[in-house]
């Protein structure tokens, strides 16, 4: 079981670094698109929110795809070992949670920087108070929910891939 956890942590950290880089790029794009939100607040035109909504949905899709890939790659690595599919699912969940933990550790400071660098995003409140409030909400609510979501998606993915695609030769029907 220790070997399984080592595989999960190593894989989760490597995928987490990739997600952290994506988070940095996402933060830059959001910072560039923040004037659209300011225009929306002034004009109340929903058309102004389409670019930023598209970026958020694309990033959410990227997160789900990476969590799914975390589970799949964990299942592929573990099917050569004599491990039950349920243990593979648990290891996949650990991989997804580790990847999301690394991303969340980067996402909170990136979000704080965006709010501090673009004070109009704080919608009238003092930028420092808005940044601290947003960071606290992300730390207390957002991070645990995303870690749980990542663990569930990666665990289900690992289980499905271990059962469907990466079965050992002795278990395949003849």
C-alpha cells in the first residue's frame, strides 16, 4: 500500500504543478478581462460578461479533464501490480486531491493579487479587505470543496479505467 501512496503523491504533485501553471495563466487572462466586468457594472449589459464567462467555463473544463486524467494515469500505473480496483480508486482519489491541493495553494495568492492589483474588482470595498475576505472564503470553503471534487472525479476515473481498459490479461474474457 505504501508503494500505491507513493505513486499517488508523486503523480498528484506532478499534475498539481501543471495545474498551478494553468492557474497562473488563468489569473493573467482574468486580470486582462476584468475591465469587461467593470463595464458590465456600469452599463448592465450581459454581453460584456460573455468573454469572462467563457474563460471560467473553459478553465473548469480543464480542471475536470486533469482530474479525470489523474485517475486514468494512476489506474494505468497500478494495474501491473496485484491491487484491487477499489484500492486503485482510492489511490486515484489521493492523486486528484494532491493535484488540487497544489493548485489551490497557488490559486489563493493569485486571486489575492488580482484583487489588489485591480481595485475595481472589489466593488466599492477597500481592496485589502476585499482580498482578505475573498481569500478566507476560498481557503475555508472553496479549497476543501475543490479537493473533494477532485478526489471524487479522479477516484471514479481510476476505478472505471481499471475495470474497463487496463484489466490484466487473466481477467479479460476469452
